[in-house]
C-alpha cells in the first residue's frame, strides 16, 4: 500500500471534496482520483460515493478511514520519535550500571551531563555486571558501567574508574578499633559475607583470597552493597567492599587494607558494531573526556 496514497485518502475523507483535498495536498485532481482508484482496486472496496456535487465515505470507507487515520497517526508519532532520537541534543539513553555506582558516581555524571544537554532523558537500570553485559548484548541498554566480564567478545570494555577496596566490620566487632589491617591477620574462623557469583566483584575477591592463601568461611552470599552492609551492621560477618558513600550510612568500621591488591577497575561497556545514537555518543565522550573526581566515590 502506497503511503502517500493513504495520506491522500485521509485528506479526501476529511474534506469529502476532490478539489479542496487536491489543493490541500498540492496535487492535481486527476492524481488524487488515480490514488483513490488504486487503493480501491487493492482492497476491492468502494470507499466513496457521490452525494450531489460532493462525495461522502461509504459505510466501508468510514471503517477503513478509522484504521488509516490511526495508522498514519502512529507513523507520524514514530517518525517524530525517530527524529528526536537522532537529534544530537535530545532523545533518551538507556544506561545500566552496577550497584556500587548508584549512590554518587552515576548521579554526578548525569548531573554534569544534563547541564550541557538538558533535553536528553535517561532510562536507568542497576544490576550485577553480568546482568548489565547481558542487557548490552540484547540491546536493552545503550551503554553500561560495570566490572570486566570475561568471554564476552561482542562487548568493548574501557577502564574509566578505580575503586578503593576496604574491609568493613560491625562497630561491635573486635576489629573495629583498627584503622588498617593485613588480610592475613584475620582469623580463619571469621565469618565472611561475600558478593554472589553473578557479581563482577566475586571473581576479584576470589583472586585476592587465593593470592593470600585465605580460605574464607562464607556465611552468606549477597547480591548488592546495601544488603551486605546491613548484615555487617548487625555483626553477621565481615566483608571486603568498595569504599562507597553508602558505607557511612551504617554502623560499621572501615579498615584500610595494608596488602597490595590488584586494581579494582570499573569499565565503560558498549556493544561492538552497534549503531549508536548521537545522544549516546555525547554521553560516552562526556564520561571519557571530562574529568571527574574519581576519589569522590570513596567518600
């Protein structure tokens, strides 16, 4: 079905006058008559009937008009939406990130970005690193910030941020009086709270435990930071976590780790070979080329 012919039909149905409709459309009356003839041939229905010197919709023409009017309106909305999305300074960005970034870093990024690009909207999603990467591969989100996830050849990982790692214990714990600690000083009988296997932090922590020959007694596996901190707060166990702002919201002590640890990097993640909207490109440039106080995430 010819899209222009449907628009011609819509205007003719609204005016019920060939000359008037042709003038509105900026086409000749024979061209309009030809378009209507072609539509009627294709659907095998008479759409208009004469009424004196004018015309009116037939019963079936009126039914067809409702569908055409609704369809053309949806197409117009869709075109407007695509134009908005393709505009460098408007549209929406589907942005996914891991839990540790949600309290400070992501709000800081969005706030500074919107100062220059106030018409761009965000749809935000938090999750584990694996969940973020899955969403990138299925194109549910445009960009993610997460841990490095191995064996994902379709994803580009660009390091943009480092997190300091600390030991947290309840204020009631015997270790709470310490300011710093060597991991090898911790009792083998200590109860550990640790991130679940779906978290990007889990493999990082497993590497630390292996390096220092620690066989942790894992009391509980937890998906995200606030749940873990809540359990540390009630002295259910101790944990190694990033030094994020949420730590200060709980009755826990922060212990600096004396040991040399591998870098805990946060990566900007995007799907390879995916057509990227101009607004998404702006966000990537903003994150990569603007200077953020990376230590702010550790306050």
